[in-house]
C-alpha cells in the first residue's frame, strides 16, 4: 500500500497535498457502491470480487494465456508460471473505471503486488497501455494496449485440434492446394489436346 500511495503522489509538479485513497476490504464492497468512482483493487486471482468483472477484463487471468503483438499470430508474451508475477489491468465497467492489480500466483503475493505497482513509475508506463505484467520486483515488466475483441489474447484449451493443426500447417496446405490445382490444370489441358488430335 505504501508503494501504491507513493506512485499516486509522484508528480512532476510539486503539490502541497497527499492523495490517500479510502480503503475497504473486497468482501465489504460491491461494484454498485463504487459507481462513479475511480477504483483501485488489489486482490488475488481467486478472490470472489474478481468475478464481478469477467466480461470487462482485457485478460482473463484465471487460466494460462498468451498475448500477441498482432492478429498475425506472433507471440509477444505467454504465461503459464504465475509464481511471483502480477498483472494490472485498467478497464471500464459501467460508469466506473477500475485499476485491478492481481497476484497471479498463490505464493510470493507481496512480491507480485510490489512488482506491478513499482512498474507504474517506469518510463514505459507513460506509453498508453491498459495491461501491465511484471515480476522480479518490477525489473521485468511488459505493457500492452489490448483493444476490445481484437483476438490478441488466447487461452489454453480454447482452440480445438483442427484449428491448431490449421494454424501450424496452413502455409504447407495452401502450397499443396496450389500445386494440386496447377497439376489438375495441365492434366485437363493434355486430355483436351489429345481428344482434339483424335478428332
């Protein structure tokens, strides 16, 4: 909490006041009570409070996930080891804007929170982004701007085997189809030529 308050009050213009947010535990508040506020939530990923945001979160972090640079399929970041890693996501649900900071693993929760929150003060956080993943006390951090419904996040178990096969071998399948069409064209051409010679 101290690091978070420090980040909230770090400005380039000196001020004679200090931002100290009102703090409540996640089991004592509902999203309806947070309407029209900017809310910051620090919770573990299995906290029941997180279930209020399943449709609004840019990344559903309850399962292993991959983030992509673009829809062409180049993996930018893949996570399946949640130890001491944290994720921060900014999103809007109704009239409320949330900053949800979550420890992804079940151990080293304090380190995970500190990793993400200390990343807010880095130069990269000035870049427009809505997702930050950090570990190693903030020394390794990744910022992403994830637009809604862009297909840049995939989750383990979402794709069927046929789709995985297509994604892995589509280039070879397309080349094979083109070669088959060319061979079919020459075969038909030769048959037509031969039938003309007979006549």
